[in-house]
């Protein structure tokens, strides 16, 4: 059983990387937000957007608390790179759902996440 409000459950693998606010405004990040790379460097993360980088998703932020970042600010974060995520706790970019097919792919976002060994579901055994 998992407690209500838990985003990640069962066995998960996490990794630490540098997250960069690449926008021109303040950004608040929180656990469950989808992150991507700017190419293939797993050590430099960006918030996933509905653009051509969506195909490079790498996981979901796994934070203890919300973090406010100024424009272009960087911070070291932890992210879930494989395991199980509660669908009710994740945050996808505007205009994106698990059935979205990112530019440059023929797979849905859900299939890409499954290829990363991240299963997004609603657990039916919480307490």
C-alpha cells in the first residue's frame, strides 16, 4: 500500500542532474513535472514543453518541496528515471497528454515513457 499523495511508488530509480530554467521568467518546479534533455545529455535537464524536444523526455522531477527559479537559474535536482508514477500526481506540458505523439517520433508519450521503464498509472491499492 502507498499513502495518498505519493507520486512515485514501488521500486523507482532516481538520478541527480542540473535543471535549468530556460525561460525568460520565474519558474516554480515541483515533484511530478515531466523533464527532458536538450539532446542526449542526461546531466542537463529542462522542463518538457510541447515542442521538438518532447521526444527527449527522461523522467519526472522527484523533489521534496517546490523550488522557485529566476530566469536562466540552474539548480541540482533529483528525477525519477524508471519505475512507477501515479497518473494523478504528474504534470505534463500544456496541450500534451499520454497519447500525444511528439514531433519526430511515431510513438505516443506513454510508449516513450514505457521504453524508459516508467509506467504511469493510477494505483488501486492506496490507504
